[in-house]
């Protein structure tokens, strides 16, 4: 204030230089002084020099309030610096990483210094996190190579990995997402997205959104027609432009027993061929994949920890349900698209069911060429 009184013609920038503070900090303090009534501005709109008409209300009062003013200004500068640091931190949190294959990405905030990298195949750090999140923590699973045989190859498989936080082993994954390339009808090439997982300690920190953003970048870089995924939490993906185009239902199916005698699952019914196709991959919730077939129909059954799930079927409806009646127990589970004709066929045969919505298929259209007409992708072909 003494400098201002002695040099009324100083500009904001000159005054800030004399005091050793930023222009923004000076402006912040001056406004606070004006609110206190210690500094007054007149004829602001007509002045070429914004401080030419700034003056102190009472010169005698300046001396009396000097000590108070010094403490007041010091506190205001501390508030300003604190606000500036907070704004800078928020700005860092909103920066999006530029993704390039195999390149370590700059951290999005100073507190964790996490990095995003893109890999061909599924690296060991991602495998460890996938096993923990989808299998060990749920008390299930055989091995990743049994559930996903393709995990042993890098061809057409891309992993997005987040790791390297402060205090974290760089070889340990904080989050991961896998994209498996697949050719579908009409020459479309899509990326099946799955195994999206975040370490339990870091959930809610926005890593899932970073993974999805990176997946979209990978899809564009690889010229995929679309990314496709299945989820029960669609809002996460809608924010990134994914659109739901179909629905799966999952639940229990039962039929009243004849004569009150409980009917168990039959592994080797006479006249029906049984094949174990587990070598092609086993869904995470299942223990094996069994196909029961006759000359004109077949059903695919997944033994699980909770029972038996009908996952696929082919052929004449009467033949299909003849196999179902001979193989399945009194109560079993069904995973089927909401638009399937199987629901009407079950009603015709006096089956009862509780089949709520289980997941939505969501698509991010990359080119506009094929996404609207993508065919149904069976459960066993997903990740």
C-alpha cells in the first residue's frame, strides 16, 4: 500500500514486479482490500492507467493498520497460492492421455503417476490381475489358458494396461482391458472387448474410463469397424459413445416333476452323442462345455458351480426339447438373447421361468459401415 501511495501511476504489471508477486495474485489482493474499504477506485472506465485513480482512503489510517494490513495480505497470498495449486491439480486430472502402442503414457495426476501402455497379447501383469478379479476372488476358475486358449497368442489380441503407481511394483497391473479381433458377417472386423478389471484398491478413481478411452483409440488405430462388449453397467460405456443394440436374459427354468420324483442331470443319455468341447475355451463361470446331439439337433450345456446352463442350441425345436428333457435336471439355467424364440417354445411345453435382463450388448461404431447389422455373437465366442 505504501508503494501504491507513493507511485499512483504504476500499472498492475509494474506493481506486481515491484512486490515480487504475480499479476493474478496482486489483483486478488487488491480486490480483497477494496472489499475491506482500505482502497478505492474511481473513474476506472475512463482511465488509461488502471491504477491512476486508485488511492488510499485515509493516509493516517494506513500507518495505524500497517501491521494488520501486512498480515492480511500475507494470508490472502497464501489463499491465492493454495487456490492456484488446487486448480493446477484439477487441470492435470482432466488431461487425456495420448495412446500409442507400447509407449509409456504421462501420468494424469501427481498422486499416483500411473501409466497406460498398449501390448500385443496379454502380458503377465494383466494375467495376474484378471485371475484375481474374475476367478480367485470369486472362488472359481481352472486356469486362464483353459478359459481363454487364445490368451497364449498375440495374434489379433491387444491388452491395455495401467500400472506404475507410486508405491506400486511397476510389474503389477492397476487395471487392464483386452480386445480380441474377430471377423463377422459381411466382412466386418470387430474388436470384442472384455476382461475389463481394476484393482480393488483403485476402484472409483476413473481408471475404467481411461481404459475405455484407450480402447477406442486402439480400435481406430487398427481400423476396426466396431468395438463390441457385453455389460450390466451400460452407463460407464454410454459416456464414451457406446450404444446398446440387444439384450441377453439369464435365469432359472423349471418344469414340474412327474410323480414327484426329482430328476437329475444325465451325462450319458442313450442314443445321444456327448462331446466335451472345453478345449475351445470355457466361460469364466463354467467348469466345462458339453454338447449333446442327435442327427437333427444339439444343445450346448455349461456345468457350473450353481448347476447347469443351457447356452446354445441348434435344429428343430421338438428335437431340441427332446434332448433337453432327457439331459437337463428339473431346474436349470438359461442364457439367451431377449429376442430368441426359445421363450415361446418353453411356454408351449409348460416350462416355467424367471429370466430377468442379464446384460446389454453395446457397440461403438468406428466406421458406420457394419455396426448396425452385426449378427448375434454366441456366448462361447465372447470374452
